[in-house]
């Protein structure tokens, strides 16, 4: 569910992304490796969903307005981390030629 959010600030996006990647690396090394392998770039962009994956450039587009960190920072950090793993899994599936 998308929430009204102020425009994303590049520094805020970078901080949240680093925190989410760190969280994945601490609690799920296997999936962190998946993110490292299948996501080359994480880019902020308004989307129709929280995240989108492009297999050609290994690009993950994230819309932080789906993660209202101000209301519950820990919960939405975990949700953001899960979104990154989810998008990387699209790359994993594509690499195995699974339709």
C-alpha cells in the first residue's frame, strides 16, 4: 500500500538502502549473496509497486513511498530488505530460464 510521502531525498534513499543491505547480510547470508549477484544497481523511482526488476541491466527500482519508515522504522526496514531479496529472486529465476 502506497503512502503519501515527501519526495525522496538521495541521502535518505542511500541510508535506507545501506541499512537494508546490512540487515540482509546479518541475518541471511545466502540471500545477501543472491542480492549481490542479481542486482547491479538499486535506483529510486516512483513505481506502481514497491519494487521492480529489470533482468537486462540487473537493475532494481525501488519506490520508498511504499515504506513509511517514520511510522515504524524497524518494520519498514525489514520490509525494504525483503523487497530487495524479492527483486533479486526475479533475477535468480530468470538465470535458470524458469518462465
